[in-house]
């Protein structure tokens, strides 16, 4: 019989370095488990998400199973620990065994019951090899064939069927295992198993309101009611941490990524039967960028995945109700106003109301709206007509309706780009024309949040995901940029020789599984071996490679022990480097005396720690000590200063310490902060705790790292994917060159070769005068000057997309600030202000959306007093919704703004006094 079992699942693998185990959307049973069917290929996703409909991708190395990672550079499939261990290569129903591991397609039972397990195993590639062999396990027990393996010949395109009846308990795992036989040549194999419940006394999963799988919310209060005769309990895990008990209706406000697991139980004849449901969502962070109506469709709740079902009677919208007796679809106020009739992608207009499927935006950004509208029923009628609204404003077609004829099986794809804020509604409206005869219509809208708009070409992101924390390694003219993938925190690699063209390179593993997903971070060379270290709780583990692409676990003799006294909460983010002054290796890391978020102590007491090797050996290390401590006494943990990705580097006979201070900005991850060592002083001899912190960039160059390219120090980081909110990962920022100023402060400028390479032809050369709009202006030959104590604006001729603006700016003695206004428009209250703010000693990017001082600051950096006096050079580079600002070849500022500037105007401005703009030029951006 099926017994009671706790539904606790540890989501944080030891490491103290943010490892997230994601769960994907699951279907919610509407009327019992019997008849519920789960086919592997139907659940296949290419978004790096394990667990859709209970299907998990693993491999077996002879001693343990390990989850695969989605590899999207070469195979575009789920890949295991050895070469060619793949699921979904060329097709969702295809498996390939590995060179040293078996491929395991795994189904985790969501409920107690009896299931039928059916499928067919046959070769896909018939061109050679020695065939494959297959078997099915329930947990660790083989259930098919009775023993050994089922052999599949190399040219067997008919295959072998399996049909089993298996009793499962919630959480049992059915593993469909494929082995290479003798070699892996031509081993691509079709295997698309189905698991269907033939009987079950398990209760339905409760219908949850307030959150939906994959959703993102400012705050949430998930709630549910137990079906009659059942009880439930729930756990909630945040940011990959251990689950804690959760009560229906409790409020969640802290930013993070959550997994809510609800276990429902029912007693039948003295036996307890159970089922579970997992819902993954986020608070204050956009974890998801694509929303497809049919994938978010739910028959049990409005708002699943942010999709709502309504109708429009000419004066008001009203929510539909689910009709479970006749149409089995969402039904409006008039007959045949239906969504989901005969398919989640099908809509039907009503007799007297329009059918409306609405998407409510969970976050800010530019969205692309797609999805073909075409007739489903082609047998008659007079066709239908469609339109799309943003809130109450029509955005497609430009006016009127888009007509779809009664027999149009090809249809129309809207392809609309628009900007949305949280809470904005995109409404997909279907009208009957004159009659409702044969009006069943396919319309499966898709909402894609853009990676900053269509104009982004130089700021790199991978085609399938954003770029997380970067770890650069330079060798022989090539930059090997390792980075972490958002969501899974797996390492990935791109290379470049010019910072313009980036090439994804597949990483592979050999040997046993790594201790953490993030096994390749900062890289250095030890003789002929490349090494990398990563956090693993009580120690830092090592990885090694001979070619920078295939990695394996280093011997445990290379472990660097974390000093658990006084750092009882462990350490993470190791950066290992060679110190030529002392002839030893060093490691800086984030070391924690307490971390309330991890359940260790209260508040957050964290240091940038230093560990040194004993001599030049990488297998013998001393203890960690504080370089700089952040005790955060009396500070709530949510706003505590937390140093991340610390580095040390030496420039002009000084050591510098750099880190990003988290939890201080809208994006959580901070911009680079640095501390200056004394001239000609060793690391150990310096008093780092006494040093002053300096800003090297604004908050929108996140988790920045530096490297030496053989001639100069370069800094790279990622620009957050959204203008506001904590959404981890984004685009790679432009390369910055660092150099030392007198006294040790660091200057920042755009890397010289890249700076020249991206500048295209002239769009504006200063010959035509700007148009004065406010204030008093004098337009001379190449020089434009404002005067007076007020606010002066002058517009450059034309509009610009992807541009590089360059000029000098000199402010009069009374002026408080001057600079550029972008995308102001003739009637809008204000644009994006790029200002040299002398009054506040700031360079910043901000916007006043109302024209009344209601400012939104996107990014800013402090400057030394007096640095904005005299003549300043100002360069602004605009790509989509990313701005990069460079001033005096000394300061740099990246900003993600709230709109993609695909065609924008440029204005000069001064405030509080006059300013002179000289040599004003605008250039195209080369790609």
C-alpha cells in the first residue's frame, strides 16, 4: 500500500554559491488522476528547465545519476557528463548514449497509483555502429526486460515495444536508460515513452490562486482550498534554499526565486494516498521572458502564467467562467464566446460579445507580440476579424479590424513591438463579423520580452539566454569569457578577439560529476594545466583542463579549505591568482561569519577574505583572514552590504582590491567598487581595512571583472536585462580600459581599438544648426552656446537609431548641469537625461516621466570635485535600451533604460546657467 511520506526536497546543493534547482510548469489535474497521461516529448523544453510534467534528464556513470544541463551552443540538447550523452538532439523524442555514461530519461511520479508504461525503442541513425541497449528501472529496481539489457540492432528501424503495469508512490522515479553497447557510433535512437495513470486513489492537486508556474510578481499570497475529503501541507523554498513550511494565504514580499510544493493527502480504507504539485515563480525578478497562451492555458484558474479569459460586450469586459459540462472551455456572457474549445490555441467569438484573451504584464520591457491568426473551421461562414489592444489603445492593426476570411488556413501574424509596464494588459480580441457560423479560429498569441530591443548588436548575449557573472581569461590574443547561465548557474564559454564578434564554445566534462553546477569560473594556468576554483561549502573545489573546453575534477589535494572558524557560514566566490611579490598563490573570497539567508546566525557578517598558499604549492594553503569586514551591525539582511566576485590585481606598483557590493541597488548585484593599496607595498603589509572605497562604475555594470590582455587591464561586466528590478543576467558591457591616475585613483576609458572599430559613418557633422526650443542660444561654426539662468534646450536635426554621439561640454560658472536629452519629443514632458551634474558631482542617466521632477534614476557615478569644471569630453553610445557614457576618458557609465531607442531625437541642454557644446558629431555604429 502507499504510505505517508514527507514532501521535503533539498533545493540547495552545498556550496554557498547560489545553486538553483528549477522546476517547470506542471499540469493541474481537473478531475482525478485516472486517465492522466504524460508523454516525454510533449514535456520537452529547450529553456534549461528540468521537471516539466515530471520528466527529468539524467545520466548514469555506474555509481550515481546526475542531472543533465541544456547545451545550446552545439547540440542544442540536454547533455550529460560524458561525450554524446544527449536527450533531444535533433528531435525531442531522440536519445543518444554517452561515451562513458548511460543516458537516462526519467519520470518522477506526481501521485500514488497504478500506471501503464508504454513506448517503442528503435534506431534513428541506421548508418552503422553496433547498436544500443535499453532497460527500464523503477527507482533502483529493473522492471524491463526482466534482466540484462534489451538489445536494439544498429539498423533496427522497427524496434521493440514495452507495455508495463507499474504501481508507483508519489516521488518514485521511472528511468528509461540507454547504453552504447560497444561504441557510440551512429547511436541516435528514438524512444518517446508514455506514462498514464490507469487507476489512482490519490487526491486532485488543489487549485492555487495568486501565483502561476513561471510567473513574476511584485508580491504574492498563494492560496488554495483543499478539495473535500483531503488535507494538504506545503513547503516554500527561496533562491534554492531549504524548504520551510508554508501556509495558504501567507504573503511573500522578498525578492527572489521561489518553489512552492503542495502535497495533498486523502485516506481511503485506512491507507493514505498523496499527490504533489510544484509551482515555480519569482518575486521582484523577471525569471521568464516568453509567454505562450496555449502553454499557460489552465482550465481551473484565471491568470495562469498571466493569461486571462474575458469577453467584451461593447461597454465592459467581464471574466469568463469555465464550462466543464458541455464545451469544456472558458465561456463568456453570450453563446459561443469560447476560449479553449477543442484546443488551448482555439478561440470562438460570441453571438453578441467579442472573445478576449488578455495577457497582464508582470514586468517592464519591450515585448514582441506574435502568433498567427487563421481559421480552424474552413467549412463555411463569413470569417472573423481580430485586433490587439494595449490596455484600451489599439496597437494592431493601425485602425479597424484585421479580416480573416472563412477559409483562410494560412492567416496573419501581427508582429507588433510595444513597450509595457507591470500591470499593462495586451488584449487579443476576436469578433464574429456578421454571423458566428463556423467561426472556430486558431490564435495562440506569444509574448516575448526583448533582450533590450531590436537595435542591440554590439552588446552580446547568447541567442538562448542572458549572460550572468563573467570570468575572463586572456591567452594568445583570444579572450575566453566564462560566464554563468541564469537559472541553472552552469558555466558557459564564449570567445572573442575584438569584443565585437563572439563565438559560443561548448564546454564538456570528463570523469565524475562536479560538486556544483558552476565548476568553471575564474581560470589561471598552472604549467600546462588550466585551473579553476568554485565554492563547495566547507572548501573550494578545483576543476582542471588541458584545452580550456573539457573540464574534470581536480584531485582533492587541490582543495582549499575554508576556515570555518571564524567563518562559520562558509565562503564562496573564490578568485585565485599568483602574487609575484611574495612568491605565493592567493585567494580572495566572500567569507561569512553569519548569513541569515542561509539559516546560519542572524543578519549578515561577511568579509572579503584572503587565503595564501604555503610557498608556491597549490596543494598546501594557510587559513583565511579578513581583508575588509562588513559586519552590517543592526542592518536588515535584505539591505546588508555583501561583497561578491572579489579580485586583486596589480597596476603601476600598487595592489588594488575590487568587488561588487550586492543588495544596495535596484538590480541587487552591484557595480564595481575598489580599494587602493599603498605604493610599493605588499598585500600582507597593507592595512586594507583602513582604505576608502571608490566607485569604478555605476550599478548597471554588474559583477565586473578585470583581466590583463598583455598590454593593459580591461574590465567587463554584464548590463542587467531590465531597467528596474532584480533580474539576474543581461548583455555584456563594452570593454573598459583601466589605468592609474596620480595618487592611485583609477581612470576608465573605452578600450582604444574597440572604440575606433565601432564608429561608423557620420550622421550629423555640426554643419546644420540645432533648433532652439527654450532659452537663449547662439549657433556658431561647430559651436553651440546657451546663456541665461534658466533651462535651455536645442534639438539636433533628424532622428537617430544606434548612434555614437561625441562632443565637448563647457559649463559657465553658474550652470549646475549640462548634457543631452534623448527621446524627449516635441510634446513629451522630458526625455532621458545624460547629465554632467556639477552641482552634485555626478554623471548620471535619469528620466522625468511627468516633467514635474518625478525622477527615475537608471545609473550614476560620483566624480571628484572640480572634475566637471573646464572643458569636458562627452561620448554617448546608444543601442536599443542600453546607453554607454564616457566622460573625459576618465569616467564610464552604463545604463539600461526603460525604452528601446529605435528612433530617437537628440537635444542639448543646460540648467542654471549657460553651456558651450563644441565639435558636436553623431556617427553610425558599426556592427
